[in-house]
């Protein structure tokens, strides 16, 4: 089983890598209980930048660099290329623009053996509500957003059959230690919750 994490505008930072490793370790622990003989988890990290050593002094700097050098369409193309090179069943987790790239890609194309996606506070989806992903997609929305109504977005998206929605109590970026809205309690809760959701998706597909 491949667990593929798609990064936000900060890219593949040390904190992001640590988060992904923790979630994957949690999935493996849960798998040992459900399937003692074991299903191996392969961890894959996908970020927007070719040079993974990039660091930014603020979210504003990261956003500006992303817009000028990558763009959402560019990230979608990179994501498709990376996913096509991964064989076996795929579960995807996207954060912010990473989740928006997943949404756009899977609304336009289907990547083989993709099971499901979980996307955290992917605010650019508000510009793509006419699209519907081809795989089961769970959106974890923030409590509020500065530039639009989360309630209005939720009302539109919850009508889509492939989409389920969970609204958190936290703000955009709560899983990213570099974000102004990082919340340690939320981070600890969702590293466990995310592992449970991924395992649930995997077992559902195995049973079907």
C-alpha cells in the first residue's frame, strides 16, 4: 500500500517529513492489529519544488514563490507524473495547495489503482466547485477562512457523491509547524485520526 503525501506551498520541509513518517507509522501499528501478517506501507512525499532545500521566512514569501515559479497547474502536472511512476494501490493525503492539486487532477483524469484521497484545508477548491473527483475524497475543512465562507463552500461540496466533509475547529495550516495557524493539539489529534481514516479506506477497498 502506497501512502502519498502532497505538500503545501512550504514544500518538503523537515517538519512535513516528520508528520508523514508519524502518520505512516501510526497506520502500520493499526495494520498489525487488523492484519497481523502485515501489509507494507510505502511512504511517498511529493512537493512543488525541484530543489527540496528551499526555506521561506513566511507564508507570504512561500505563496509568492509558488505562484511565480510553479502555479497550481504546474503542480498538477508534476503530481500526475509522480503518481504514474508509483505501482500498486495508492492512498493520497494533500495539504492546502497539495489537496487542491489532487482535486484538480482526479477531476480531470484517473490515475490507476488510486483508492481515495484526504485533503486538509484545500482552499483553492472553492474555484473548482464545478469539478468532481473520480475517487472517494474526504475534505477536512478549517473552522473559518479569511477570504471566503467555509459554510457556503461546504453546502456546495456536500452535494457531490464522491465527497465527504469533516469540519475541524482549527484554522488553515493547523498541521504545519511553520504556519501562523499551527495548533499542536490539532496536530496530535489528526496524526492519529488520519491514520484511522487511511486504514478505513484501505480496508473498505480490500473488502469490495
